[in-house]
C-alpha cells in the first residue's frame, strides 16, 4: 500500500501548489505521541527487514515465530497514537482505516487476508506463496476467512501501475493521508 500512499501524497502536493497553500506548514505539524508512531513503524520495519534479508541472524527465527505479537503491538501503538490526535479530522479517518484493518487481521491469525482472482497475473504462484506462510503480514483468502469484506478484496489492475488488491481500511488510510496534507497546509485561521 506504500505505492498508493506515495501517489496520494504526490497528488495532494500538486493540489497544495495549485491552491497556493503553505507547504512549509507540514514542517510545523503538531502530532502528539510522535515517538509512539515511530515505535510502531520501527517494530514492523525491523522485523520484516531481519526476516527477509538477515535470515541467518539469530533473532530471525524468533521474530518469524512471534511476529503475530509484534504485528499486534505495532497496530496497538498506531491506534494509541491516533487516539492522542483524534481532534484532527484526518486522524479520525486514519483511525477508522487502521481499526478496520486491525480487526480483520486480528480475526485471521494476525495476517491480512488477500483475495487473488484467478485471472490475475501469477495468481497461482501468489496464492502458493501466501499459503506457504513466508509472508509475515498477508495470507491467502479462503472459505474460512473471517470478515472477508474487510480483507484485501478491492482489485487494482492494469492500467494502474502497481496491480494489487487493497482493503476498505486501506482506502480510508489513503483518503486520510490526502486529507492530512490538505488540512495541515492550510493557513491556521482557515482550519
């Protein structure tokens, strides 16, 4: 989903330029609990980095075995940070998107269920990979998937440059990040 967030941020910056809003306001954004957000991202990033690129590292096996706990803590930290900033409109949208994703992840073994249509490029290989358990944060959607509607079921295909499936929660996160840029680049008297 990082591609979609970067795309929305880029489009939002174009809107900021067209509307002659103040990009420098983004530098002075007041986010409470910034260290909580950083800890959440750091936990997941470090765990995925170690298990992907440093498989011989002595912690790699433990991280892989206990990643569901790391994933859960990471989401809880995100939600706490968002609650601390809930007075911001965009933070409410980000909170809802994160909560929906966390709910479906929590109910499906701490992994996001992913729908892969059979006509999708490399569908069989992708399904086999997800079923292998090598992906720490995703799993293939099955008949046993709980709350399928909240999983990655929305297919973004060609001509979209990064074909994939995303969730309703992801859409809310994308909207929230776009709203963040628009709200925080306004003059303070217009907020």
